[in-house]
């Protein structure tokens, strides 16, 4: 691979494409790959990232970033798996004991939102909370991956906002985490050569420009390798699968009074080495 890549999925003139961020624009890799890999997920599955890296070497951008609609980094993952209560500080603020094993739930595809998009506060609730997280993009089909080899099956990392409908979550985690357009994923996937250690990253969530969460990923209860080992034990992981790794303290539920997101709010999730995911909140 030539250096590191920031890979995006986007829509241009109604067509779904993917590319790499170069000098503030996009190199259209879907075109340069000649249609061999219709999506970024397909390119990852074909182990094509190294070849994509050669396609951007000394190449200017083909497309202005502002002229496209960015999609979730992987718009069509086979699975979106999430780890709950994975920072001791967050467990404490919501009155939970740190779990003895990873606490897993899944999200539906229609919850995903791209960079600069809109997350939708459902009309059924005002208890709409923010959870900034590091997300893993899996790079190959795998099962029963030993912890010592777990990072070798990662294609890259991105930012995730696990927006939660807290009153529904009280009676069903699946319900509270699966309202449409509540899971922003982006802005891009950074390949692993720039992040050799995912436990050395700084995570910051901002609501309307004010810092509401700030921590480092070394405080995870279950680190990235342990999460992959556990999930690959219970299911087969596929290229392009998204794994959200949990949120630190500072969420709205843990505050007195609670701090809920509302229409007109802006939310940012920034992770060192990756970038900043930005979205706007609207009412259903």
C-alpha cells in the first residue's frame, strides 16, 4: 500500500462510488478500478486495498469533495455489531457493573448515516442520546481468530455515533439502538498502516461545539483484539463488517439533568489519526 489512505463511499449524479481523499478532493477509485469492484466492500473482500493504493500515487483529485454526498463508509455491510458498556467510566455513570464478557448488540443497515448527513430524533421520544465510538472495518472473512492475530483481519478504522433512544433502550437494547438514521459512520475509513495500535487513540465528542465526551481508547474494558476474538467465536466475520467498540463516559443519560440531542443540534465525533465525523440532528 502506498502510504495510508482515507477511503470514502459517496453518491455522485445518482451513482454510488468510492474513492480516496487526496488534497481535499476525491480520486475516483471505482472508475480507476475499471468496475472490477463495484463497492468499497467488494474491494476489501478482493484484498484490493494495496492495488487501490497504487492508483492514487501522485494522482490529483478527480472530484471536488463538496460536490458529492458522502455515504456511510461501508453503505452495505453484512453486519453492524456493537459493543455496549465497554468503558468502566461509562458503566459507572449509567449504574452498570463492568461486564465479564463483551455485551453485544446489532444494528440494522437503515440506521447508518454518512458524513454531513442528518440523524433523526424519532417522534416517539425526546430521550435521544449521543455516544461517540471507534469503529472497526473487518478486512477478510474469518472465524475463531486468536487474539494475537486479531489485528491482522482489520481493514481500517472510522468514527461512529451510536445515537440511542434511551427510554426504548430501557426495555429493549435492540429497540433503542435501531431507529432509522441514528448511526452515523465516517467520514472515511483510515487504513491500518496509519493506526498500528487502535488502543492509542484519543476520542472526543462535541455537541454544538462543546466537548461532552473525551477519553482514550486504552481505557476500553475489552480492546479491539479481544472484541474480534470474541465476535469471531460466535459468528463468521465478513469483509466490510462494522464493529463499534463502545463509548466512554459523558453521555446525556449520565448527566443531571439529562442532556438530550434535539433538532438543530450539531454533533461531532473526532478520533486522532482518523478525523472528524459531523452530522446534524433533525426531528422525524
